[in-house]
C-alpha cells in the first residue's frame, strides 16, 4: 500500500524543517513540502534542496506574487481595510492564498492532510484552517504545535536544534535574532523576542538594523519626491505614466516608500485568539497605495456610498484579520466594495517626504467635485441657492429643539 501523503507549508526555517522530519517519522508518511513565493526574495534561496535533504518526497515552490497582488492585495485595498486603525493586514491577507494553494496541491497529489507550523497562540493557525475548511473540508489539518507529544519533545529551541543535528537536518544552529520576521510583497512583520516589551523603542537608532524594506524617516532624503498614481475602478494601473501590473506597482511602490522612510507601524493589537500582542510592521508600498486610493475616492465617490462602505471597514478588516477571507460574508462585502469602486478612476499626485505621503493634487474624468458649486464666490451655475439652507437647518434642528424643551420642562 502507498504511504499517506501530507502537504506541509514549508519555510525552510528551524521549526518547519523539524516538523517535516517529525511528521515523516510519526505518521510514516510522504511529506510534500510547499513554499509559496509571495515576495520573500532571497529567503527562498536553496529551499528545494534543503527540503529534499530533510526528507521531503517532493517540493513545490510556486510563484504566487502576481495572484497575491491582483486577487488579494488589490481587492482588500479597495475596501479601505485597516485593522484597529493602524495595521494594513500584510500577514493576514497572505495566509488564505497560501492555504488555498496547499489544498489545491493536496488534491492534485492525493494527499489526505495538510500541515502547518503555526503556533497554538497565534492567528495564523486560524487563517490556514478556516481557509481549508471553506475550500476543502475533506482534507485533514495537522498542527504539530497543538499536539502535546510534539510540545513535550520540543519545549524550546535547544531541543529543536539537537533534533536537527541528530537527524542531519541542514539548519543553521547559530543564535537567533532577538525577534521573528515574516516577509511578503505587502510588508514585513517583526514580533516576539525583544519586541514583547511594549516599552522597547524599536525606532531607536541602535535598533535600525532590524528593518529591511525602509530607511528611518530621519535618514530619508532631504528632498521630496513627487509620484503620480493612475487608478481605474479603484485599482492602481500606472505610476508616473507607465502602465504596470499589480505586482509591478507593488514592487515599485515598495522601492519608493522604503527610500523615503514610509510605512513603519509599531502597535499593540488584539489577536483573534484573545490576547494582545505587539507587532512592528514595514509596509512602504501599501502605505502609499492606501493614501492615494483614499485621495482618489474623495474626488469620485458619492457621499452616501462612501459613508456606507466606510461603516463596513471595521467589519471587513476583522474578517481578513481573523481568517474569514473565503467566508460568504466577506464575499458579500466584496461585492458591495466592487460596486462602490466603479467610478474611482483618475490620477493622484503625492509627495513623498521623510515618512509622509502628502497630497499634491488629484484629477478625474468622472470627478464629482464642481468648483462652480463649491466656490465661495458668486455661483455662476446657480445650482445652489444659499437661502435654501434656512429650511434645511430648521428641519434638522426640529428634533433637537423638541428634546431641549422636554429636558427644560423636566427641571
């Protein structure tokens, strides 16, 4: 009989390398290692060879960067999603794509299970497993960090290093950086280690070596740089007149944002599993795109449509953060978002300067801004009669006057 097959989300680090060997040993199974290329750059170097040496029977390293930008980042940015007012959801939005591809590979390979290295305290376990439940409920999920036997065998990093050495797993056993890092096309996140102290100043000059995508605002150029972003139905399609794919837009915006120290966030957030955690994020390109998109909407979106969409931002952001990307409610919200974006077309000009994205102009062939109506001078269009405001104010004041009278009589 052929062995059971398990598809493992594999990064090549100590945890997933040990998990690969442990799964193979415990379940007497074929382990198919899967790595999604979603913009990790040189972190992917040598992964296939390492996975095979560790015991994988097959390795998939799939370039999902364009799909990530087009089908995940762009739709999310159309919604204006911002978790707890600060986080642009860089890690959150990547997990459903990774899990989606994992279950696709599992079906192609006839695997009965998928496995991941997310811990039992984090959000990623939820994101991976909710995606699997939505797309392939018949596929079993193995989460080693939630298995008592695994935790007892590996209570700390030293035990994992010893296991790797004993099993000939090619993992560097040097001292770890005092934090963990996760990178993709949209951002880099840093957490744990020294960052678990919320009083620790990650922006201090002595800690600047931690950052990868951006210089500090203090070290950014002293001269501002102008950038024009063209939008079509809420999606950025060109930079400075050059038409680009979503992937090309994100890569170029990351370069420009990083150069000018844009997109650093340091926050304490509320995890879905119940605890607070401190995270430091670099999202240079996403910060520019988020700001420019909002500027474009300000000119082209109907007021009530904008306010309705904005009232759903918190809900949409929580759905992404909590792992419900493939839920029917997120898809329903996305339909509303897509409809809201049909006239978000035009050009935004921004000025990039020392960590800031500064508005420098916006124009659109479908602009809802009419200078003849908005002018403080005489209105040549005669579209607005200022005396009409008297009745408008009286009607809106009526309930306030009635309430004030009731409260006065009650005294």
